[in-house]
């Protein structure tokens, strides 16, 4: 039996002692019948069936195979990115060659998103890709060649339908410096312009607001993730404001209306699932000690028994966090935890406060002014290191002391607060500048 271990980045040939001995004694070449692939046994993968792996390897049961064929199959699987380790062993028997594939699944796969292939449904795209790439199940590896292979299939599909577009992809991350969250495939080179937005499932009371908000999409290029982001930011709040706390907006579906000159006009269809409309049953504050519950509750607009406006509540809690910042609690947070009673269509909120530590003033740096003016401003600065830091003070300071600056121009200031969690201090930088003339 011959064993060969293949990694995604390098390949090492391991021969068993018996195989080495056979090589020294010039073992007879296997007969043609012994070289036919009789079976492939796959172990180690939890994501794929043996049939899927065999199909992806390029090997065919019953075909005449050599070690070079196994090397190519292992390389193909390893370079796809789906596996962190690929190894194989094989043996020639009177009934044919038997192959064992030992695989280890890669740690992370991410969703494959189709941004603007408006001529096909997602199901059609997935089916076409899977016809050519048996390992595709809607997710792709971050590394490896598989995304390129998907792009090639999509490119062939565009060519087949006489579409002068180029299939490519981008790695998407919610945080530019963070891990990849998805691979977004798109057709480039065509002008796909949104002509209209249609809603299904929307109530008659919400539809006018939805239509008004959706007008900002009209005339824009159709890119699914951008429409999704717009819907989350501008359309979903219409329902959250009205107490539909579990409302959801489905993935945008695009329909080609017509082609005009160099533009393809698109209709975007959005499915709304409003869910139940909730009224507020109670508030309960937890974790607050620097500020009493009555004080915090007075900053919240929501009233028990009324339909809850989740957007206003979020605004109120943001204001409470900023208010904590005036007392030196720079890292204070307030987390709303809803407890739903669907039978009564009501919601009770537990508001979890994490006040954190009190911060004090660290260094003060004033930039953009001459030394004499900087000295005057430092004398006017009244927030001291012994005082709890007040996050609203720098802006007030600028507004109150702008009279100390030249009155022949209009001044601006940018404020940077450097929070030092270890020292529990806030370093303040004031950068003064002149407002550009119109």
C-alpha cells in the first residue's frame, strides 16, 4: 500500500516500509485491471458526503488511474480551501485500485451572496453552480481557489445569456479590519438602475411611509447588500417606531423591467413580515447606583400601556449613556432586554446598566493657534484633573471662549477624546481651524 499526504500549501510523499522494499526489488507493474479505480473511501469530513468529495476530486470509479491522478485529485481538493488537510493512501488489488481519502475540514466557511445577478433567481444560481462544483452548498472558504471557480461558473452563465458583464467577487467584512463575513459575487460592467420599489406584506398604515423612504433608492445602482443596508437603516425603523418589534424585511428580489440605452431598469421587491404590535407593560432598572432609577426613568419617553416606540427608546438610552458621560462614567452602557408576552401583545423591558469606573481629565492639548492664545485658553479651562470628566465640557468651552479668538474669521474646532482605560483618564485634543469661505 502506498500512502501520500497532501496539505493545502505543500505536498509530502510518504512510502511505507513495505512499499520502499517493493521499490528496491522492482515490484511488477500492476495489470490494467488492477489499475482501474474500484473504490474511494472518504473519512474525516463532516460537511460533505463521499459522493460529493469524489465528484469534486475529478476521479471516476472504473477509470484507469495512476499516482499522478491521485496527486492531482488531492491538490484539487486541498487548493479549494474547504479542507485544512488532505491525505491519501491506495492499494492495487486483483479487483482494482482502492483509494482512501483522509480529509480535515477547514475551520470557517462564509456565505456566498449574489449581489446583482438580476436575470436569475438565487435558486437558479445555486443550482447552476452546484452542477459544476459539487462542494457548493451556499457557503465558500475565505481562502483557496473555490471563489474563483464560482466566479468562473457565473461568468459562463453570463456569456451563455449574451450579457456583456464580468463576474467577480469581493470579500466583505462588517469591520474593515475584522474577519471576512461573506463573499459577495457581482456582475460588473452593466448599469443596473433601480426604477421602482414594491412592497408585499406591508400594512396600509405603514405603506405611505415605506414608499416615501424608498424613493431615495430610485435611480441608484442595484446592489443587493446596499439595498439591504438601506432597508435596515431607513425602512425597518418605520415598523419599530410603531411597536412591531419583531418585524423583518426579506432579502431584496430584483426583476428586470426593460433596457433603455445603456441602462437596465430594475424593480426591487421587498417582503415585509410585520409580526405582532406590542405595548409596554413595565420597565425595570438594574445595575445603576450613581443615578437613581427615577432619574433615569424621567429621561425615557415611553409610557406603560402605550405602543412601544423602539427607535425612540434607543434614542433615549443613547442620551442616558451621554448623560453618564457628564459624570465621568465614560464607558457606561444601558442594554434593553425585552421580555415578550405574545398572548397579551405586550413587552416588559429590563434595562441593564453597566456604569463602569469614573474617569478624570488627563492631558489637554490645544492645536492650531499661536502660543499666546493657547495660554489664554488654558487659563480659561476650568475642568480640573480632580473633577470627574464631563464629556460635554469641551464643546461648551469652545462656544464660551471663541470670543478670545480673532473676530475677523469664523473658527471651527474638532474635539478628540482619548480614553485611557488603564489610567481612568481622558486626554483631550482641541484642533482649531478656520471655516472655509463660501
